[in-house]
C-alpha cells in the first residue's frame, strides 16, 4: 500500500478522507496522500504494545501538518474532496472573477506596518469560489492554496502578514511551502507567489529547530 502510494505520485491525485477513527497503517497511508481531509470529530492514532488504542484529535494533527483540510461533517468532507479533484480536470474556458477583484488594489494598506489578511488578496485574485486552502492550521505564516485563474488551475503560496509571526518564515512555514511546491510540480500546476515577509525567524529557538536547513 505505501509503495503504491509513492508510485502514484505525479501520475494520479491521491486524496485521503478520515471520518471517524484512523489507526496504525490506515493513518500512515492517509498522510502519504497528496491531500488529507478529515472531519473535526475524528481521532487518529494507533495501538500500544498491550493493544490499548491511543488516539489524538484532528486539531492536533492539523497543527503538525498531517491534515490539510478539516471539515465539520461527512457531507462537507465529500464536497472538499470533489473541490480538490476539480483542479485536476481540464482547464475551463474563462472563469468568473471574484466579486472583490475590482478592489484588490486597496487590500494591501499604504502603511507598511499595518497588518492585513493575505487570504482576502488571494480570494480577490482568483476566480470566484475557486479557492481551496491546504494546511491552514500548520505553518500559519505561509498560505498554500489551490485555485483557478481565468479557468486554469494554479497553486498559490503566500506569506500571511496577519499571522502571529507577521509572515516571517519559520521551519514549519518553510516545509509547508516546499511540500506544496513539490505537489504542484508533480501535477503540472503553475505557481503564483505573493511575497510580503520581514525575513526568516532568527534566534536560539529557530537555530535549535534547524531554520537554515529548512
């Protein structure tokens, strides 16, 4: 199973859905997929040597980058999977612009010290209702998004000035961006990058986490 998922990389999209309880090999196989969708009430974990089942909630796994999309119900999970698969469909003729597109120039404030939500800019830039964000709870200073632009599938990665780190790149954000770029490259999605960050995180804690390597 694990070898097969690795072989599929770049040949076919792989999407896992955890709705209930994911244990041991099932959980391991899920996180090898391109995208992992999970319902908020799900539990993920495995069995101890004595057979005791030990699980953690989806939120904890999402913060570690193991879950890409968290939804409230099975129906929402199915909708998210369909949305994700739609990006692998042929490009559409044209595409309706976002209602916010006309005001895109006013989203970034003139004052460089004023924070703003990069999600608003991404939503205004992409086609109407086309945005699917991956890994919102992980590496929060970096946004990774599938979207369409004039009907064509694209990947967008962008710094998030409104994050606790004001868009600075820490190890999690670096890994998140790198994995997303590899994913888009595997499936031939062109990339758009919005850059607004004060630099890389520095200091003893970042050095201990291997910031330069990440």
